[in-house]
C-alpha cells in the first residue's frame, strides 16, 4: 500500500478526550476515530491489525477443536428471563441495551451469548454421541457503559471472540476448559504479548471457577497479586492471603468507655493508644436482591483491613436463598445520607457494635426485618478487643466473643488481600502487585444455564442429564489496544511483528531524488512479491515528518533509501530499540525472509 493513496491522517498533539497513552496513540496515528463516547470507527490500519489477531484466534480455536458459527446480536428478553439474568443486566449492572419492538416484545443487544447458545444446544443436542462440542464466534458485542473511557478498553461496542463448550460431565468440561486455557496462552504468545493468567471472580456470568488473562501494563485497570515462585496469581477481587498477626491487646478487663470524637479507626487508636489490629470494625451495607428485597448487612472485620466488595457480594448471594432471592442486584455502603430509606431511628455512625439491635430497622414490606450479620475470618480469634458500643462517643474495650458479644458461629472471607501479605500456599512467599489489562476470561459454568433452561442430553443408559458447560471470552479489539499499552515509547507505538498492520515501511526522504524513488519502488515491488507486507511512504512530505509518522505508526521495520545509496545500501531501522543498520539493496529481501521468529 502507498501512503499517498491511503486514508492516513496523523495528529501532532494528544486529543483532549484521551486519558491513557494507547488511546492517545490510536487517535493520533489515525487508527481509530470516535463517532460518539465509547463508539469508534476502525480505520484501515487498525482493521488490518484486528484481522491478524482474528486469524491467530481462528487458527488456535480450530486447533482446539472448536467450530465457528455466528449468533444473533439481537436477543429476546424471554431467553434471559429463563436464565434469571434479565434483571441483573438491565437493572442491576445495567449494561445491556434493552429495547421494545413494534409488537411490544422486549429485546436486548447482546453483551454476551450464554442464553442464545444454550437455546441452540437444547434444541440440537440430543445424545452423548454429539459430545464434546465447542462452538465459537467472532462478532460485535454491546455494553451500555456508564462512563465509556480509554478508547477500545471500555467501549460501548467492541469485537469479541466467545466460545461455549458442552460436555457430558464435569471431568469432560474440565478437559475442554484446559484446551481453551492452552489455546489462550498460544494466542497471546503468538501475538507477542507479555501476559499472566490469574484466578478471577466469575461475576454475573457465574460458574464454579474462572481465570482471567492479563496483559501486563502499567495503565491496566486491574490489580494482580502474585507470588515470585509463580505458584499463585489472582485478580485482587479474587485474591486470598494471610493477614498480618494481630498485636496482643493491652485491655485485660471489659469496659464500656467514653471515647469522644473517635468515629474513625485512626482517631480511636490515637485516643486509646492501641493498634488497629485490636479493633473490630463494623460496617453497614445495603444489598438489593433480585426479588427487590433490601437486606441490611453488618460486616465485622479487623480494624486494619478493608472489605472486598466483590467477595462480599458473592457471600451475600450465596445466602440469598434464605431470603427467597437468587442473587444481589446492587450493593452500596450504608451511611447517614441514605439511612432514611431503612432506619427507624438515627444510627450511631462510627460507633457501631456487632450487635446493633434489629429494631433500628423500619417495618416495611420490601425490607428484611433483621440485619444479616457477617464476620470476617480476621475477627474470630481476637480477644479483649475494641469495638463500638452502639452509642455515640462510646466504645467497648477488652471485649470478647461469647461474653460481651455473642459467640461467632460462622465466618466468611470478605477481606481485601494486599501486596505484602503472606501467601496461603506458602507463608514464606510474599504477595507482589502488578497492573494488568484483562483481555480474556474463561469460565467453568457447569450446569448453571443448562439446568435453568432445560438443555439436556441422553446418556448411554438412556438417562436425561443437563449439559455441562464452559464459556470462553477474548476481547479482540481490546487486545489490540492492550498491545500498544504494553509496547510503546515517547515517539509512538511499537507493534509486535505478528499483529502489526505492515511489517515494513519504506520512507523515501526526498521524493524529488530520482535515485531514492527508483530504489524505493524496486524494493516495494520485490518485498510484496516475496509476501512481505510493505507500506511505501511516497507522500511529498519532508523527511522529518515521514520519520516521525513511521515511529508513531509503530511499523516494526523502516527502510530509508538515503545517503547510503552511494554505497548501494539502504538503512534499516528496527522500531523496537531503534537499532539502525545498513544493508545492501540486493540483500534486503533476504534480510526480511531470514528474520528470527518474533
């Protein structure tokens, strides 16, 4: 392709809308153009990158035994209501674009396709002889992001590969899962990316277990905790660790004590001259279940620890059946501003005790009449601890479970693991932190969707059993931007060779120099005939402009037919590391043919 015939418009300044470097570079280099917040045109250069990623994905999917199909983007609400996710996606998380057609039927634009593929399976899979089966597609998804940002990272429309496996039992599903795990590793390695698979929370997709594939980058939205021995890595939402040991309490006798102006842990510890590890902190959350019922949740956790709200949401969802619910639609911290929704009297904020009486709750139909009390594992072994007394400016000191407060019957893990914590698998290993961009997520779904939607098969004994499923998502457009976020410098992008729009860019310094133009044309034709994708910059621009654009575009190699033509040589500049070397014109094609795998 010749630049003079290409839709190529580069910018010298960073666009005001862009926040992270990869977004800035995509806009500046003319790879994308914004139409509306979160909605972008993929211009020719980026479309070439995406097609290369898609080809790698297709190859690895088919090697793993998956078959490609194409599912509808427009999905009936009835399927999502069968699975129980319609309210979650349209009201709870609120990420589905929902609409009503002229027959007043509710529809949604697909953010994901578990319901549709399960509907396909229940109508077409009959026998164990059809299993295992893995179907995948590559298409546009839609999500109504509250705040679209970071370009293709968090858009409202994006390209995704999603696959769905069907097996006869859990053992078969785990084999399918492992095949997909390996396929994802192969895809990211072939794309030339540094990545890390990590344990992850399954979120609204559900299932018994999942892993995310993180492209390591400083601007990543996700924090990954890992151990140096390589035996553990998890998204911070999922991570577990051993908390530091608590400092022994100096309070020997239980006493309700006047503690003025101590509504925070810091002020309380300063006043009592104690460690936050001796404090039981009590926090209130409002959980709205999928039935519309609101439950007030009292969480007791050690004073030096933070609540992981993803873990807390999962813990409440596991107990939702006790309230005739299925899952949490919305979780928010309860505070003085919203207490009038549920409190029957003013709450002693900052001085809560684990036994705050249930009569603090209003009597109303959509409000559970009792607090749900959850105790994090960090508080169970504390003795002679400090905690609130349900009275402003007062705390208990020297309190104990089973004495001043009821004995703890059951604990949950809702604490947020942190860098510096000891690892569970080996306390000698200390958790470290890295930033990552999630580009893939694989799930062991089990029978969550097949049971709810009646997707069954008949086994060898003639029994009708639910299909055991897995699902596997990979953000194709997100992966492209993640590659830039991981690999760039102050001049522009540095594409890995496998997914670069072109491998080589010939930059002619002076289009008025007949010798330079002749050699450029000769090399352009020879490289193309050799199957080497080449971009010829034949624009009537100054050399400096062309070189800046070449660096900005991130093409792996630049050929410059300049001063060295006197020796019948051209300069070849490797974009990564900006290494320059002179190569005889006659050897240029062989130079690129003999490049080592990258």
